[in-house]
C-alpha cells in the first residue's frame, strides 16, 4: 500500500492542486484508508482456486 500512497502524494496531489486551484496544501483531499476486498465464495473448498485468488490479490496490492 505504500506504493499507492507514494503515487498519490507525488502525482495525484499535484494534479488536484493544479486542477482545482488549491492555495493551501491542507485543502487537498487526503487518503485515510484503502480497503481491498475479494469474495472467494466456493473457492474455499478448492485449493487451486484459492491459490489463484491469493495470487491475483497479491498482484493488485
């Protein structure tokens, strides 16, 4: 998640400041929490599907 926060701080905050004309850095919205959720359903009983789900979630985060 640190990678996403760094991207937000380096790229997104600057773009928001330019787009909306914020004069004070405290006016720019900040990230409080990032939540990633995945429903696996029937994969709990199938280890191959569960492994694939873990692999995909790992790639996202």
